[in-house]
C-alpha cells in the first residue's frame, strides 16, 4: 500500500467538495513514479492484450493468415487504446509451414511412438516417412567429429541437454543442437536428424524452433523429441545391447514460397516529434504449437501498456514508438525489413521485451560508461522494483536490428528466465503460464524506464562501444 | 542410516574371519524388518520393472497387440526374477481404439485449434468431423437440468474443474463430468460432447478415460480438452458477446469387436500352499497417450518387488500371488475375468497398488474392528515409514473384484495423490515423473505389510462388514 499512497492522495485532491465550492480545476497528471507504482498493483492493459490475442487469435505462425489476423487484431487494439500513426508495414518473406503433426515411431527393437515436432526449415519426409537406423551423439562436437559419410542412410540423434538458468544463458550452450546439428548431420550423409528438445521441462511437448543447413547442403527432415521421449530413446540404446534402433520419422512441412508478412507500429506522439523516438520492440508471430503467450504476446503487452502509462504522466518529450515485429521466429524477417525501411530515421534508444512475463531483475545499457548520469538515474529509479544495475553491455533484442544497424543506444531489462525454457516454442506456451503480478512488475519497470528515456532532452548514446548481436539473433531464434 | 544399522550388523557378522577359522555356516536370512528397511534405501527391482516396461513396451492400450507385448514382457520379467506358476490367463473383451489424434478447431468467432483427445467408448465423428455450435454447462447438474431436446444439433461442453487433493478424493467430485456428461448430453440431442479434462495440471495434454452412454442412448463422439484449452474456450465465451462459438470436432475411434486380453499372474509359493494366498494386484494396461508409468506400471513394479522381498526373509507361510490385471482402464475386464475364473478359490487378503508412485501415508483395512490385533500389528510395523493408521474401511482397488466377490479381507495402502491427477491418463504419464526414493518407500511398506499377512496363520477376515465398491470402480476408471 505504501507505494500507492501518493496516487491515492492525488486522487483524493481531485474529488470536488460537492456543491460547497466552485468546481476544482482538473488535477495535474500524476508523475511518472506514481504512474509506475500504480501499474505495479493495478495495470490491466498488459493482461488485456495478452489475454485477448491468445484467446481471439491464438497461434500466429510467421507468414501465414493467422499471423495476419494477429496483426489486424493488434492494430485494432492499439487504435482502441489511443495509439496514433498505427500501421501494418508489409514485406514479403519466404514462408515455411509445419504440415501435419509429426510422428516418430520406433519400429524395433522396442516399438512405440515418440512425441516429435518438426524444426523450422526442416525438409519433408513425405507422408510415407523415412525409416532408418538411429545413431546417437552426445553433443554437436561429437557429431562434428564423425567421419565424412559415416551417417549415410542413418538418422542422427543428438542428446545434449539444457539446464535451467535464471538469465537464460544456457541457450547458448544448448541452442546449437537445434541450430546446427541437422546441417552437420546432413553434410555427413544423414537422411534426417532428431534432437532432444532445447528446453528445461519434462512434458510430452517438443520444443520447436529454427534450424539451418549450410550452403551446398541439401536440407533434410529435422525434428525435436520431447524431453521425456528423448530420455526414453536413450534408455532404449542402453537396453538394446547393440541391436540397431530403427525409427520411422514422418514430418511433412512445406515451403509456401514468398508470402506477405508485416510489422505493426503505433505511436505515443511526443511534444517534439522531430527528436528521434524511443523504440519499444517485441514480436507478434509465434510458432504454431502454442498460442504465443510468453513468446511473445507478453512482450507486446508489456511495451504497449508501458507506452500508454508514460502518456498518463503527461505527453512525453519524445515520441514513443512500439514495434510489434512480424516473423521473428523464422528468421527475423520483420526486424530486417523494419531496419531496411527506416534505417535513415534515427532512433534515440531501443528496448525489447521478448523473454516471457516473469519479473525484471536487472537493468543494463550500452551507455553506462559514456552517459553514466542517465544510466545511474534509470538504475536509481527502478531499484524500488527489485531491479539491480548490471554491468553488462546491453545488446538489444532480436527485433532491434535497426538500432544496432544505426550503432544506437540500447537498454536491456533482464527478465527472470527460470521458467522460460519450460515453455519456449512448445504447445504449452499458453496464457495460464503468465503470472499477472509478475506481468505488472514488468509494466511498472518499463513505464519508469521508458518515461525517463522519452523525456530525455539530450542525445542518449554518447560514444560507448556497440556489441555485436549475439549468435542467437542470427536467424536462429 | 539408522534404519539400516541392523542389516549392516547382520552383514558384518556374515563375513568370515579369513583363514583363521573354518568357513562359517551360511548366515540366516535377514528378518522381514531388515528386508523392508533395506528396500527403502536400496530396492532396484521396482525401478527395473517400471523402467523396463515403459522403455521396451511403452503404451499398452487394453485389448491391443501392445497390451499383449506388455503381458509377454511382464511374464518374462516375473520368470527371470524367480516367480513360479507364471501364466497369462486369457479372456475375450470388446476393444475400443482411439484412431487418429483428435482435432478440435474453433471455426468462429476466434479460429484456432484446441488440444483434444477422445474419451474411451467415444463414437467416431468420421474423418470429416462434426461442425456445430458449442453450448457451455458448468456442471453435470446444469447439463442434467437442460430441457429435453435442447441440445439438438449442438456440441455440449462441461467446464467443471478438478482441484488438487492428497487423497485423490476430488476424483469423485470431478470424475462424473467424464463418466456421464456425454451420455446425458446425447440423451438431450447433442451431436457430441467435449469436457474440461479431469485433471489438475495446466499443460496441453488432455486427460482421457472412459465415458459411458445409458442403455438406449446412441453413443456420440466425446472428447476431453486439455485444461489450458478449456480455459481458452471459456474465455472465448466471455469475449464472444453472445455470438455462437462453432467447433469442428474430429475424433475417429473405432470398435474392434472382441479381442483377446489377459491377466498375468505369478507366485511366491508358500510353505503351505493349501492356505488361501495373499493377492497383490495392479494393472498392466494403460491408455494409449502415455507410457503407463504411474498408471500403473509403478503399481506392478511395487507389488512384484515387495513379493520378492518377502521371500528374502524366508519362504512365507502363505503363497503370495501377483495379479497384473489386463484391460482395467476400459472396463475392469481383467478384474472381472479373474474373479469369474477363480471365484471358488478363496483369497486370504487382497491389496492393490494403482495410484502412482508417490509415498504411502496411511494404512487402512476392513478388519480393524474384527481383527484388531492384526490391524494394530501392521500399523505398528509401518509407522517407521511415516505411515499412519487410518480409520476408513478399506474398499480395495479396481482389480480386486474377486476379493469383494468373496467378501474377503482387504488392505488399502493410501498413496500421496497430490501429483497423481497431473498425469493421470495423459501423454505425460512417463517414467521421468517417478521419484525413485518415493517408489522405494512404497516397496518398503508393501514388503512389511505383505510379509506380515503372508505369515499369518489364522484367518485374516473375521466378520467385518464389506463396503460396496466405490463408483469409480464401476467400469469408469
């Protein structure tokens, strides 16, 4: 209650003493701190957005009509909530769709079905499937060490497992299994690849995500087994006594060629629209398996609610622009298209929300050493929400290509990712996984940070070095 | 460590003082308490069974060739582990199979796919599916109150939710949604029924299980939505503003007619085989979605390991018989067949394990008032494992029909069911959900209890009243 006392006081001042005095003048708007404090306990707009898009649209596979419905829904929401200059900026992109639900059947020595999903850019087995012996590799390095041609006619399986981390850093350790194993296996003759899901849960829900094949290597079918199924396959190897393990794999994704996608943008117009805007990014598309609640409906919900909150404290100096990027999952197509279309329009600073809806615990920027005053002001302002000041150099999220391309200012608001890779790219990415209290903490912190940045009169980035984009943003989200 | 001190002492006595004295006589077998204590920390046979059958066989849908493979696997395991009189006692049963994976698509106003699985004894929609408006009912009572004919041409949806209980008692509250809603809806003209899963998790894994249709009511298609999908459907009703919600439901189960199933039995033969045996029951079949680890691979693992442990303490007075019943899930076919075939052969006492693999916390019998000495001896013997003495009248599990039909003695070893209905009848019923330490606690308690009962020279049941079987055992498991 302590936090909202000032707001309540302001509200009580606004109640006219009925009929005894002339109507009071409209109260001054609450200040930024009051608005952020209020968001912590009472924000409903972020929930409304993510509940709405997951209920009324659901999954939004990049480049498909479902993504287009998601864009229309989001643009309407922005308009209804008072954003200006709402637009759906189209671009064309190569579109891959998953086809029928995947099937992985062990034919022998222990016949049974395993839960599998195709990886993005997987080739098709055709409806008849591929039947072959499975060879197991512990890591990508082990697979890399296999002699040329040694996988001819086989299905490669890579068993490397992800462990749980708060900062999500194990994505860099476990992710390559998904990003590159299929390409390496294909280059050595494998007819297909299956991997242990890059994820930390133990449910029968495979984690999909993009894979890739090097130039000159013909794409093969590639899928992820759920973690319980991967564990079962590994037990089969132990129990088979050297007998070959034969799998029939049926994955039927297909390429649709070029289709239309788009980036939805909207603005809270600043008092001085000629100043470079503050850009808040998220992505609107999701993999087809889940409803894109934590990846990344929550991110769009958080940034939109924060932008609206900033305006509650009075029109900001700079324009605040939200970018609901399209087609992030399948190759950052929206991020790239946005940068290509707007590279000549400077951005003051970029921030992205794309790591679920659990609480923010650390603030980083790429101007800590070059603009320490601003960095410290932000750090001090978010400390009351339990957010520490980090010493990492912010790299920005996947949809901030334009800011990196401009060598611009970046802020990272690090979320607690302890649960994130339980849900990431699975059917289980649904609304029930979002904790409304933690979602509101995100909105509060974002409100505070964006409010400060949008009212910053001087240039935000004053010469600090730009990090290169981390590898997970190189088309392999 | 305290618990195993006597065992270690016994072992150390057995080590001959090498070369100084003549070879010692073989040590006496450990006593029952020592064997049970040892099982608590070291039993590996229960794990070996449940790991083996889930890895080498997997799902074991009743009446199918997979169940037959499960029986062959289990019979081989029993023989290899020293059971005698191992047999697969066949019977014929009407067999229902689930067909292709279910599909539930909302066509409007919010098009998207929901995760669904057919319920046992569901009719088929045909591959083309059924498309109809969905009408929502909160409870079976609300559905029952709907006027005759009022569901004509509609799909009924029942939203009643299960909450988590340690003793599983909410199955009686939530279960009727699955057991009878489809039949009631069909009797009022509904073309199909979908229900919220009878389960306590929030994953995209529907909980199947048997449903039923009253005599004279033609079976309709019936499915369970996963809990996140059910919640989504309910949000759609809130957001639709009265617009009809249209679902296309595709469920393609079919009846195979009569097929062969069987009960696998095996014995630890007692010193006096003419005495009525102690019957330990579980079931070997599982629904097709999961691998039947907690339902009920674990149960068979526990009873088999316990029977073997009892023998470690010396040949018991009475024969201990394990009954791995077939086709429990789809209508207790194995339990009924076993009773029909063996009703004239008295059973001394029956116990069943069919509630997962989490720890036992309460002991009940149906001879507490009529044979208080025995009841108290058992209670005192299991107290060291954290098991309290209950005052309920044991009703026995679903596969103990023969004991109920004989008005015989029953013991219930109540397991902690807090997690059970997260997994029950879902794809997530897999080995990783079993906690090896809690599994061993089950084996230890069972060893102690079965050891006492198998060495009881006098009649166990001496006149206490028989409870009727609870409704969940009436073909509705």
